[in-house]
């Protein structure tokens, strides 16, 4: 009998039922067949990946200026990311970024589908839009006036001879943007499910054009994609005890206090022989 009583108090301690006792409520009786073996572990990183693609026509566009007036192109089958006549700024917005604030971005990259055969030498810069939940695009001042990340990714495509960096029609080409995504999700007002945007611009007039497919081309499946792998600190697994119920819980005063196991099971519904995990977080 004394051995059973000792085990009962061990389980009561783990379930932290002292608070209930302080309320003047009788404690339930729970017994386990075997000695409990606690296990503890530290938080472990949880790797996750998401893929997002441009989903509406106003989420990709490009702007340009001199020698023409500042202009935005919202509805085109294609987007310039380089041009021999103009300095181009192309914008790509991705929605429902299911990443919590402050997560560690282990790898992120853009995937762009070449629109027809084009290219040559290009010297581009890539920024993120430094907003915690950026909106879709509407006008040239709206797009070009948005704040940029401090981080910038350079993208140089050059070869031994002019035209050696040609992109083939319908082929996907990728560029890493890990640092940009990290800066965006590190913002204090960032929340999981928000939207982010990337800007690609040319910094020299190379004499060549480079063009990618937009959302409006075909059925939208050729629009830009963003792949992100990230890590979050998972909650530590709880300290656990496992055993077999050899007695049913009863409440002496019948006041309706309910104690449940982590899986949601009402302890008063257990019967002799049920297997349970008794866990204290």
C-alpha cells in the first residue's frame, strides 16, 4: 500500500495539482504500474520550406523612366529585368509567407522563367521591399517609392563574348536571395502570413535585354516563384511519464473539476488497463 501511495504522489507532483489542492478540491487518485522514467530535451530547430508564386497580375510589374516619362507596366506577358535603353525596376510580390517573425532563413531563391530567347551581359541588383506587409502595385510612384532593404544582392551575367549569357525560351533560372528575405522577416512588425516583395534593377545599359514571363503569360504558371527554407526554434518536448492506469479517477466532492491528459482525454473517462502518457510541461 505504501508503494502505491508514493507513486500516486509522484504523478500528482508532475501534474502540478497543488493549485487545485489550494482551492480546497480533493485530488484524484491515479496510479501507474511501473516506475516513471522522466525524459528532458532542449528546444530543437525545426526545418520547414515554402514555395510561393505570383498570384495576380498587379503583383508583378516593371517601371522605367528617362528618356521617357516615368512609366509602369502592370499588364504585360513579360517583365524586363534588363534593357539597353532604360534603367528598369521590376517588382515581384509574394503573398501568404507563412514564416514567423525572426525565423532563421537558411536558404531562399527566386526562380524566373525566360520569356523567349534573350539576354547577353547583364549587371543587376536585387533588393527586398523593406515593409512588414507590402501591398500590391498600382502606379509608378507607388512602386518606386517603397523603401528598400539595406541588404543588396548583385547579379552579374557576363561571358567571354557578347551574347554568351543567353537565356533560352521557357527555361527557369534562379538566384539566391537569402539575406533579403532574412532582413524582411526580422522586422518587428512582420507576422506570419504577410506579403513580401523583391525588386530587380539594372545598373548599366548593357546593350542587351533580359526578359522574364509574367503572371499574364499563359495560365500564370510561368510567373516568378520564390522558394524559402527556414528554421524556427521548436518547443522542447515535455517531461513525460508513461504507465498503465490501474485505477479510475474519482472526485470526492463532485464539483466538476476536470483533469485532462495532453491528448485531451478526460482522466475521469479512463478505465483499468488504459495506456496513457502523463506529462508535465
